[in-house]
C-alpha cells in the first residue's frame, strides 16, 4: 500500500478529530479552537485544507460516508450467509458498538441531519447527497434479498429501503435520549425479522 503524503495524513487527522467533536458536541457546540486543539494544529494549517468551518463539516460528512461504506462492505465478507442475514449481522455489530459509547452518540449523519438540515442549502444538499447514497446502498441490498427470497416482493426495494432508513434514523435519536440501544433493536426485530419477510417466512 502506498504511504500517504504528509499533507494527506494531516488532512485525514483533522477530519477524524472533527468527526469526533461534531458527533459528541454537535456542529454548533464545537468551536474552531476546539478543532485546532484536538488536531494539534495552528489556525493557518486548518485554513490550508478547508475554506471554512461550514466547508469542513461537509467534508466530514463525505469522509464519514465513505468510511461507513467501506466498513459495511467489510462486514458482509461472510461466506455462506444470505444477504438479509449479512445485513442482520452487520446491524447487530453496529448496535453493540453504539451501546459501548459513553455517552451513546450514534451516527454522525443522523446527528447532523437533525441539527443542520434547515440551517443552509449547502448543508441540506450535502446531507441529502449522503442520505441518498445510503438509501441506494440499502435498496441494492434489498433487491438482492428479494431475489434470494428472504425479503417480501410486494413492496419495491426502494420503498423498503426508505422505511428502514427513516426508522433507523429516528431510532438513533431515541437512543440518544434514552441512552439505550433498545430502539434500534426494536427496529431490527420488527422490520428485518418480521415486516420485511415474505408472509410464509415471517416470524
């Protein structure tokens, strides 16, 4: 693997620190000084890579989405499992990781969606772009599961994806309020284990 250039490594480091701060404190709760201190850089270095805090937030959204997609593909490397079982397994791992957070902060995209979606067209477009890519990924997985016969076919895969994603995002907000992963487990049990199943295989 090619060793990243120092500039690439520094930029990645700033994004990672920003991700942690935004996910824990929110965009509006995070000041530029906190970002600089966490990354251990002067203000000039920050503006060398990012035009503004707003631009930085959008870069973090895109960076986080790419990392999550890579992670999702890694969790699917389970030979012998059908697509729905792969999804179920990956979600169980994610829920366990959320449960280990102190406090439970959940998903950056869900957090920033609630905080920033109406604050500017720039943020709204970035969040919508990332959300749509996630929806497309879920839709493609649902299509495979439908072909395998583990997911009902009377509802289009795109609609199933939207139902799941909207429910999951709402459950993440509930998790933050209750500091319990039960809202997420409820979604998995009632959607993946029941509602999404063909009538003949529903639990």
